[in-house]
């Protein structure tokens, strides 16, 4: 079984949500990592706006970006996970949390776009409550190998920064990372629960009531979501 390794300094709320899939590793150079088919994936989590802006100011983001790039050069995969939402004032300055931060949204968006251009993929998590499932979903996608349905995730460089970006294509793509969930089933799941948080609130009976979801599939999905195992 492939495990998600996490740095012990990560929030308990996230680590606990991994269930049996999570393993603490104090030697990680980033916040999270896993190995799939001999390839190492490194993931750095930045809560926005506070953590992201602070790491831009003190140089931490630049340092970890170099680590992520070196992993890509060695044949691995690297991700920057952005957790939360940006809000701006009327002048285009990011609010942190309710006061202008001094950082312009256009400048931050350009910086993230440059990170993407270097080959680091962007993962999006609406909140800390959903971060573990976003990571598990991505790991499951790597286990599936090359997929013909949705090959790329929309990220900050490809959609407007606003109070709430559109997560529909991203969430449907992410749901396909769950075992036994095709693109059609992912679309059905999204209609019933548009966020990971809403998905976690669903019972076995709720899943079984959906089109194309039988009892066995519903029980398996519920067990995977809450226990991290098949």
C-alpha cells in the first residue's frame, strides 16, 4: 500500500485525516511526499493568504521551489498546494486577513504562473478540512497512470483570481482519484457534493441513493473516505 508521508510539523487536523495512509517522516524536505511506481512526489502546502505571503516575503517559497525543481530534474513530480482563497481590496491588493497586505494580486499571480511554467504543478484545496483528500486523490491519480479523461488541473494561472475560483472541473477531476470512480461517476458525485467537505458528510445510504452507485461501491467509497483504505 502506498502511503502519504507528512512532516510532523504539519497541522494535526490534516495528519489525522490521512487515517492508515499517513506516515510521519521528520526527514522530508517538504510538507508531504510519496513514492509511486519508483517516482518520488514532493508537495509543499501553503495556506493562503497568510502563509503564502509570508513565505514570499522571507524567501522560504524560493528555497522550497528549488527543492521541488531538483526533484523534477531527478525524474520525480513536484506540487505546490494552495489552501484557501484570496480576497482583494478595490485597488487589487490582497487582504491579509482583512487589511491590505501590500502584495498586488497581479504580482502574486505572475509569480505562481512562473512556478507552473518551471514544471511544478498546482494543487488547490478550498480549506484545511479538505487538504488530506486532495492529496490522497492526487496520489491515487498517479497510481492510475496516464488517463484519457481530464489530463490537467485548472490552476491560478488559468483562471481569474477572485473571492472564489471555480472548482467544478478541478473537483470532478479530483473525484476520479478515488478507487472505482470514473469520469461519469465523478460528475454524479459532484452534483451531490461539490466539495470534499460535503462529500465527507454523506453516508453509505446517501451514496447508494445516487445513480450508478450500488451498495458495494457505496460502502467501499465511504470506507476509503473515512478510513483511508480500500
